[in-house]
C-alpha cells in the first residue's frame, strides 16, 4: 500500500473515531440531563410504606437502560475526583469519611454495586462483608464488630450487610428474644449519631427487589455453571420468610431513618438503575461535604526552584 493511500485511510479512520467520540459525548450529556434528585426521590420520610414502592421503577431518572449505563460511566470521573479529595483532606488532618451501608435481600445487587460503583477508587475504599458472627464477635455487644469496621478518615467505607442484620434476621428467626432485639433500634440510632459526631457521613441504602425478580436471579444461577458458586440452597429457605422480612425492613425504616442518617430505598429489579442510583446518592453526599484540596504546607515557588536545580 502506498504512503498516500495509507494517509488517506488513516484520515478516514481518524474522522470516524472523532465522529464516534462526539456521538458518545452527546449521548452521555443527554443521559446526565435525565438525572434528577435521587436523594429526594428515594429518601425514607415519615409515613413511608415499603409495600408502595415498585421495585421495577426508576425514580429520578427518565432514561432507559442504555442511557442509565451512559450516565453511570459519565459520572465515574466526578466520583473518583471527590473520593480523592476526601482522602486528600485527611492528609491535612480532616477526620471526615463516608460510610455506605447496603442492606437488602439475597440477589438484590449488593455485589454489583461494589464492582460497578465503588471500584472507581479501590485504594480509598474499605469494604466489609458481614457474615454470621464468630464466637469472638458473639462474646461482645452486637455493635462491637461494626465499630471495628468503620472507615478511617479519608476513606469510603462500604458495608455489605451490616448491624441491621441484628434487627432483621434475628427477628425473623427468633435468634434472640424480642426484648433484646427491640432495644437495638435505639442503640443503632445512638451509634450512628456518635459516628456522625466523629466525622462519618452515613448513607444507608436498601436494595429493594421483588420476590419474582429474586426467583429469576436464583434460577439463572442454577442454569449457568459459571454462577453455581453464587447459589446457596439456604436462599430458597429464606424466601419462605419473605413477608416476615418485609415486616422487619418496614420496622427498620420506621425506627432508624433519622435526619442525620436517613434510609434510601432503591428499586433494584433493574440492576443498571440500582447501580446508577447508589452512585448518584454517593455523589450527592460527597458534593454536600464541600470537599477542598488541602493547601500546600511548604513554599511552592521555592520547591520549584529546588527541583529545577536538582
């Protein structure tokens, strides 16, 4: 192939790429324009009824799946920037951090949120997946292991399940007496007030799926060998207690959605929407913190001279 023809082909390829990039940028802008106020749309307020929430709905977003995925991608840079600012502040002595609590029924998308939302800044993320308590943990107050997992200054902490298991699963299965777990709502509220006073901004999310959607997701795991590892026969046993869990979640939302640490119920039958909603809730929380880059604690101009002479 001659040089002129190669140049012509290269110019044509460059033109196609430029056109493609412009189309992507336009689509991402349109998808961002479709974003509403997720905090206001999803926040649990007085009189909230979980049964009235359609798990297939997309509050605060008018776009479709393609637009939602574009908005998620388009927002990654800002989320990464704000998380870096959060960490940078801590190097100058700030005690502030952010805690994302994700609570929901099995298969409600908690793992996907970790992979597609908070993975934008893995170095600054402290993720904890709470399993059944160990003997050591059972020897302490139920909040002991939770307090140990709180984020350090500058970090985004993520709880996959949380202290709310201790007013959900224990209630549904009568693991501890009612007089014990019924006192825990107030203890949780006090604990979260202390966390806020220590500089931890708390965002609590319930990923809310329908019983039918959970069945579909479990069925997919049984149909695909690459998903067998995710399947737990105990999930079917838990489905038999669905109504009791919904009652337990309603009580959690009624008793622990506070001004300082409100709950957000995210309809999660559509995975793409749940990921977008959690991302936007994090962004709204981080923006509200008015994060600033710390000023240099050295003379910048002198250091420029020293560097040039080194």
